[in-house]
C-alpha cells in the first residue's frame, strides 16, 4: 500500500549563547488528583484579583512569585475537576506545596426540566462536532485582541541512550530548554493568523535555560534520512520560526486552513477522516461538556498510521474547549506527534488558554566512540592509540581481526594490543618486524609527512557502555513547543511601529521589547527531577 506522507513544518533553530537569568523568588506548587495522586496536567492557575496566572506543567508543577503570596487568591481549574480557590496566605510556609483537586462527576447535581414540548432526539457525535465547527465564527473572537504568555521549547530523551552517551549518573529529563515571555496580537478569527500583517507578536523576555543541558548536535536541521528524521514522516525545512510553527498546529484557530495531518483543514477534513464516539458528560464549574473520542479511518491514514484523541464541546453553545490529537506510527508505541489545544471562555467568547505540540525524532549523535589520535614509535615498531572513551577489554579479541593498520594501502601485521595504563582508553599496538622491513621505513621517514599515509580499520571494539567504535548512536527524542496564556486583553489593537518577531527567523534573533510591570509575567520553568 502506498504510504501517506505527513507534512509537518519545522524551523531550524540555532542556540543562543545567552546565559540563564536568575529566577525571582517563587513558591512551588504541585496539583494532583485527590484519589489517584497523579498530576493534573496543564491545570489553569489564575490570580483572581488581577485575572493573570500560569499553568501547571506536565508533572503538575507550577510556581507563584513570592510577592503575590501575602494578598493573592488563586483559582485552580481543569476540565473534569471541581475548581478550587485558595487564599495563598493561608497555606503553610514552605517551598513546595501540594494541592489536590476532586473529580467533578456531576457538578450541577440533579436538574429537572419541565416542558410541554416534545423531547429532542439525542445528537450523534458527528452532528455535535459539525455544529461545533460551524459555530466557531460565533464562539471565538472576530475582533482584535491579544494575550501575554509563557513560551518554551525543549527536548526530552525517550530512553537512556543519551544518558549513557554523555556519561551522566542521573537520568536526563530536559535538554535544550528555551523560554520566553511573548505577547501575541490576534486581529480575530476571520483573519489569517500566520500570514496577516495584523497578526504579530512581541518578545518581552528570552533566555536559554543553562540549568539544563545544551546540546547543539540535537538542533541540527531535519534531513529526513540519516542525521535527523522522524520515521515515515516528511518534515519540511520551510514555514517559519518556533512560534509560527506552534501557531500552525492550532487547528481551532486555523479551522479553515491546513494545520496538521490528519486533522488537515478542520472544517473540511476532520469529520471525514475519523470515527467518533460520545463518552460520558464532563463538567467544569457550571459548564457541561460532550466528551467525544475519535480514531482515524485507515483508508485516510493508510495502515501505517493510527490517530486517536478526544474533543470537549460545551453543550450549551457547542464551543470547542479542548482538542487532544495523537498520531502513531504502527511500529512505535509513543506518538509521532501529539497536539493539545485548550480554549477558555471569557465574556461569552473563547480565548486561547494553552497549546502544546510535541513530535518524536531520531538524530545521529556526534558524540560517538572513536579514535582521538594515533602516534607511531619507530623504535619499538608500535602505535599508541588514544580512544575517546574507556574500552571494554573483552571486545579487543581477536586482535588481528579487530585491528587492521595500513601504510599506503599495504597491510601491516598486528601482533599485540595492550592497555597503556589503567584508564583503558590508551593502547599500545605492536607491529611485526617483517611488515616494517618490507615497507622500508628507513627510506620512508625521509618524507616529513610520512605519518599521514597510515590508515586504520578498527572494528568490533566496544566502549564500556556497549557502543561499538565509529557507530553513531541513534538518539530518540521528543521535541516540545508550548505556549501558556497568562493574561488576555480583549479588544486590544496591534501597536504601531514596534519590533515585532520576525516569523521567519529563530526567536533568539528577535529584538526584545521593554515591558512595563514585567515582573507580573514570569517563566514557569520546568523543574529538574528531585531525588527520591
């Protein structure tokens, strides 16, 4: 069967050399499910008196600046849970606080409806979704507005290969963490978010977080073949910077334009490409949602892929509050890419709450087991070979098969290979005397560059972590791009003559714009895994 190409657009990002700024003093929280004790992922956290806030991360963590603790009250909410309000000054005085949310099984209780009209028939899942898509122009703002939020992109190892390569004693949780505070100006849903000059963004803060590993070998461009690729997914080098790519994957905002496979164009392709099933009702405060799960049709995705996800639609006005989409390649358990988009209601209109997009990729790492240098000693007819890692001694044998050395293409006879010292990274390789005499090194050494004619074919030898010499390990990573809205500004027009973010170049090349009261917006940096 002919494979379907998946088109995802990515920017090639260079790494800034900026050092991480010192974070302001903050109090750390974690949001957990009261029963299961599992994280409430991306829970919304709002400071009630100023309608500004943050979001929990994938592990349920968030931080609040100390300056808000004395007088602030936070409201924590997430679809499917009872919202919770907490007066910050009432919490215990410690650096890390756990907050539990309860599942909202039926937040409204029993509702009795009296009517003389004939009861309406229940809607099918496809009808609900069609109504939701058709009502996007009514439920989402067509007027200019803006939102300020926390942006980040980072990478996470899928397995322990990267940890072994860099010889880390601890698991590696985050790599190449970049963070920013950005204000995005949106001229309304009837405008083109990606192309319109009235849709721009300002960069207020940007940093490379040096608390985490920065590895430029993992930021190389996708070549879709050997160096960096996502199997059976075509990744184009076109499209724009990191923020523009994230905006592209917002299938709700770009409902009448191509977003990503296999949502494609939401109002044209989404329904035809999937099967739908209505699940149980879900609650958030006074709002009741249809929870609808979906799976992709094989005739659309081919037998190589399978997509599944969930969409949450308000029963009263068919507004889409949340869309989660995961695409799997049949040979992988983890998704090739996953998108979660959530909108929240404000004054009868739906505004972006957060969007997170991650894709799986593999890259050939430049930090591989190899020879650093080799020195020839004519007095002892031997070479001293320096490896960049400790060698597994049991992998040296058989010597003559694993060590092959040539001079001008003629093979030299290797006799022994012995460790030079206790490091097991430097070895003395002895050459048979007859090999040397046959080549007549006495004459050859008259040429000052004769050492350049040595070539080495060393194979099968492994380092102590089991990596074979000259084998470039395949590093498997998830690449995340995320934006979490901290404050929404209704009816706000785009400012004139500002240094807007260039949509075609990496974020770190953009000009920073000074922001008044910038301490009111903070980076919710991912946290390193603590010791158990």
